[in-house]
C-alpha cells in the first residue's frame, strides 16, 4: 500500500520504497533512460549512489554511459562528483549533470524540458570556466560540450521529436559533436 492507501499489484510484497532511515528509495527497475518499469520487469542496472571517484574515473565512466545511450546513468555519476568533489568544482559537475539530464529528457520526448536543461547545464559549465579560468578541467572540452548542448537544444525544439541518446551523445574530451 502507498501512503494514500492505494495498492501496487506488481510490487513484490517485501519491496520497500523507503530505506531504514525513511528516505525515499524507489525500488522499481529502470530502463536505459531511467524511466521506471513495472516491479517485476528486468531493468538496466542502476548506478550505485554516493560513489567517490577521481575526476578521471568520473569522466571515463560518464563517457562510457553516454556512449551506451544511458545519459540518466551518466547524470548519476556526475551527481556523485558534484556531491563528493571539492567545493570549487561543484558547479562544474552540477552543470555536466544538467547536460546529461537534458539529453535524457530530449530522448524521453520531453523536448521543452530537455532543451531548457541542455542550455542551463551549458550556462553553468561556462560560468564555472569563466570564474576559474580553467577551459579544460580534467581534460573536458567545456567549450565543445556547451556548443554541442546548445546545438542539440535547437535541434530538439525545431525537430519536435525525441532524439537517440546514443547517437547524440557528446564527446567530453575532444570533438563534442556526437557520433
């Protein structure tokens, strides 16, 4: 039963949507774009939360996930860096997480939200570069990635249909035009 008394016939009886401290933890499996599936479906393995990675590991894992068409999962990797990394890099990782979420929404069909998040993430990453003077933090081509994001945002708005997340994945290092 949910908090309002509704029942979930596809949820196993012992599945919990809250952890032992009462925090929300959705037990439903997810697809490659992070959309919830029925409780009994086979989903894509989720990224573990709260993993502390080096910046090199973060970029490499996020790129692998983007290349696999899993921007939702890449966003979780960037989010870990945002939350566990040094304070002076928080806005960089937050901006990159927003870019990944923007691609997620564009692939799911939320075109307005996708375009908005792509532009917001690009703005955050560019603001971070402007404030720090680091144009290639950890080898990330911020200018190229931001150009990719703005180009994709415009395409999404003009095209009016979801994009293929794998085909449109950015290159975090080097040419960011996608594959």
